[in-house]
């Protein structure tokens, strides 16, 4: 499909087709930019990119999700001026490759990760392009180096101060596993995440809410964490225990203290969650997820009524635990269920949303899937 569409659009078959997944983060939220630990997994939904090198320096970009739109520029015009639309995510990656990209490009993408659902469609797009360019231009960058490159393109070209989690999991995930990632050195451990053999499933609830705070709110949280670390005289909040934080309370503003308390505790929850996953104690895993939600809601203050309702209704309908995921102020929540409890819970959540006057949520489930790959070429 993508191949024939590419050929129809650009008059030649693509040299390469690659794919990269979106993600769900199990635990460790808003801690990646504090050098913390996170444990996301890749979902089945992914973005596909078909690419050809050109003989000139022109760049042409189109998307199956926006038929009829063709964006054109040249390699020499790339500059992070932060204007433009979705194509910036692609241009930023090309820009971040710098001199390694030596020719113009024709690019067609097929983005199958739901937009605005907090499932990291942007990292999927960036990483599908990054893995192809790495291959086409024999750049030989490692997966962690590609993750840093994609993050830099989003930070500097798109202007979103994201951490390293989404790009890392999109590139380094392995099917059947959650990815325990040390966001300081990008070392990883694959943690088997097999809910099905315990009769469980993780429900992903896309609240379809998207509150206006998103952009400024994210940057503001990150800034508070960084100023807290600075006042504590440490490189990042990862270097602080809860006891140290408590004893330095007077050095921080009340707001910085709340934000830091969330970060320090959520990093500890990641380690606790790993231990409990390893011993298949899903009851405790569920409790940890719910604690994380309360912390994101009360200390980090990035939840919203739709996310709170999704989690509360899940818990009231036999969920073992759940929480909001991703940047916050909308997007998706996750909730852990015994398989037989999922359908009634979905109905209860939909009903609660309608009663509250919210848009009906969308439900997904996904097994932990594999990371980015070249699928042809
Ligand atoms: C967004 C960012 C990530 C991370 C999460 C919150 O998805 O892109 O880097 O900070 O929010 O955990």
C-alpha cells in the first residue's frame, strides 16, 4: 500500500521502508528529563516511512493521512525556526543528521499511531525517519545515539523540550518486554511483561481530551524540576533520595518541593514495579500504578477531569490499578484488569464519560511490541 502510493506520487519505487512504534509508559512519568528511570513498552501501532534519495537537494514530504498535501523544501533551507506543521518532525530529524545526509529526499509517511492520544505519535514519526536515514546514508549510529539525535531534533527544531523516553523506547523496545531505561546513560534492561499468562490485560483509555496547558505546562514542570535540582546542588533530581529531599525542604519553594517529591517517589516506584513484575505480583504492580496517578494529580498537577474519571471508574470496576500516562493534561490512561473484567469496565467508563458530558473515550489494548526497524530496502 505505502509502496504503491509512494510510486504513484513520486514516479519511482521507494529505496527503503521503515517503521517505528508509539509507546505506553507503564511507570516513571515526568522523570526522564530528571535523569531518572522509566519503564515504557512499544505498542503495536506504528508509523511507516517510505524514502528515496534524490539526485538534487530537494526534499518532498507527504503523508497518507493528508492526501493531496505535498510539502517541499531543500536541504539548504533547513533551519530550526519552529514554524510549520507536522512536517517539522521529519525536517528536524534530517537537520539533526547534518552533513551525513548528502542528497535530497522524497518521503511518504503512513502514521498509524493515534494523534493527540499521548501515545507518542511524534517519536514514532521521528524514529521511523531516523532509522531509515541511518541506513540509507550508512551513518552507523547506535540506537541510543539515534534516540539522542531524534530528541535533539524535537528539542531544537520543533521546540518541544521533551525528555529521552519516547524516542528510546520507539527504537530499543523488544516484543514481549517492557524497557527499563536509565535516562542518564541510556542503558537498558528488557523486563518480560507477559500479562496474558496471568489472565490479565492492560486497558489503554484514550480520553480524547487535550487541554490547552499542554505546551507551556510541560516546559514549566521541567523548569521547576531543574531549578529544584540546582538549589539542592545536584545534577538532576535522580541524585536525590526522599530523605535528602525532606531534609532540604527549606531550600525549595513549596511548588518545587511538590514537583520534586513526585519525581523522587516515581523513580522509586519504577524500581519497585520491576521487582514486583519479576515475581508476577500484579496486585502490587496495580497499587503502584494507582499511587503514581495520585502523585501526578496532586503533586505534579498534570492530570485533568477526564483522566481522573478514567482511572477512578476503572478502580471502581475491579481494576487492579491505573494511572494517566505521558505528558499530561489529556491523552490516555492505563488500567490493569483481569481479562474477564475488561468489557464491563469499558462500558462503565463510557457511561461515566457520557454522564459527565465528556467525549466518549476510545479503548485500545496492546501487547508489548518491537522497536523501530527497516522492513524493506
Ligand atoms: C512526554 C515527553 C517524554 C516524557 C513524558 C512524561 O511524552 O515526550 O519525554 O517526559 O512526556 O513522562
